[in-house]
């Protein structure tokens, strides 16, 4: 149990979080809805609404009516930016942690 805690702590304070994101990316990008993505993110993230200009890779995306962009922060630092439609279906995802 101590080992798992040490690995999680290292993901917060070192670049290991990037490798975690790479390992989980295929699963995240296969999600079709916000709820499905939330369930695949596990416990090491926060999320908030952002505008595209605050996205590292999605900064030029133009939101269509009734779309919104949210940013997941994995281990409080690795951004995954997702555009959702009004039914919370994923339109596009930007792996801004790369």
C-alpha cells in the first residue's frame, strides 16, 4: 500500500503524470459522453469549464451554439480539453498534456 501511495505522490510532483496520461489516453479518447469519460478518469483529476483560448491545443476551436469546453486536470497539472454538445456528447478532445 505504501508503494501505491508513493507512485501516486510521484505522479503529482514529477513528470510521471505524463506517462500515466499516455497509458490512459486510448481509453479516454474512446469515451463518447462526458459521463463515460468521467468514469474512465478514475480519481486523480479535477474538471472545470474553460474557453478555447485557454486550451493549449484547442485554442483555435470555435465553439458552435450549445457547445462547451471543459478541461480535465490530471494530477492537478496535465490538461485534457474536451468539447461537448448540449447532450454532453464528446465532439472533440485535445490532449493538451502532450
